[in-house]
C-alpha cells in the first residue's frame, strides 16, 4: 500500500482475510516511519500491541478527518 500514512491516535481497521473472519480494530500508538509512513505500532481493542506494515486489507480512519454527513 503505497502512500498510506497515519498519526498517533488514528483508528485502524484490518479486514478479515477469510469469509466469516472478524475485522480487527485498533489505534495507532506509535509511528516509526518518516512523515507518518509505516511501520506503526497498533494497540488493538483486545489489548494486544503489534508492529504493523499495512496491506490492502488495512483502512486508516484519521482522527482529524471531518465526520461524515
């Protein structure tokens, strides 16, 4: 995923890869790349923390984005 950027506090959704597999939700707690680039450390809703190199199954919801109308 070229050009994906995130900031601390952004929400991340990693879509399930298989039919029936639940999505994983988390929050970016550290950005290790330059200018928001990956890798990022994500704290998932279940408390697990992981270093993430996002793929095409990753969606970033920026904390500064305007709310959908």
